[in-house]
């Protein structure tokens, strides 16, 4: 749905059926070599998976405001997912698709006028099964990535037809990366890993055709 003053409102529903996907798991039976037992991590093909989703988006340039505020704009989108997959190594468990969060989204406030563009954006996603770690032999062994919210600032200024000065500051809120394991009943959690990250910045000049 197109709105006055360069606005847009949209929504969509989707379903993905996935077969023979690959996933990493830890074999519950250790491998014995030369009398020494070793844990084995390998890959297998999952039987099937399903992802249902709802996407909502809203975008509006606030051209109805008096100058210089008519350069402001607002954007927001969110995706709700419901996923499940059948893993041959855990045939009786209900497990979501690896790497899929229940909710992801972005909220941004921008300003664009007279060659200047500035955007402050918040990106977020809820917990998910970690993609680069093996699926556990049981639910308490599954490794989860915690909720994540990140605030970024981007700016650029166009000089003439070909030159542009730009800069960006990422992770203004210094959001950490957290990994945890859930209890048997899913009511508790045990922290497994925390990585602290500060903000980072890039600045430069670009020449464009």
C-alpha cells in the first residue's frame, strides 16, 4: 500500500518447505582409536524442515513537515517466524530450524536533504540455535545464541556529481555476543560464552562514476 509523501506499508505471508538439509551433530558414540576414545563431530542430512513467516514493513518520508525537517524519514520492519525441523539424531524432539530466530527486525530514523544523508538504525533478533556448532545429543546440550540488539549510525555527504564523504559507527551500544544452554524443561539457562565488543568506525572519501 503506497501512502502520501513517499510512504509504503506492506505485509506478506510465506511458507518454506525444506528437505535434505545438512546439519552438524556430535555422535553420541565415541570413536575408539588405539584404545583412546574421541568425540566425533560430523554432518548428516535432516529429513525435512518447515518455516512459516509473516513480514510487516512501514516506510515514510516526512515531506509534510516544514523545512528543514522535511528531510526526515522513518522505516520499520519485523519478521515473525515459526520453524521446525526433523533431525534423524533427535527423532522424538521438537526442535526449531537451526539459525532461525522467532523475530527479527529493523527500526531506523533518517535525514536526507541537500546532499546530506544520516541514518540511525536499530537491528534486533531473538535467540536462535547456533549455526556453527553441532546440535546436541539432547536439549540441554544444544547451544543457543542469545537475543541481540545493535545500534548503528551512518552518514554521507555528496560533493558534486562524483565525490562523497562517508562515515559509519557500528555497535554504538557495545552489545556483547552471548551463548547459553537451556535446562531440561527449558525454564532455566546456563551461560556458556560471552564476548565483549566495543564500537567500531569507518570514515573515508569515495569517487563514483
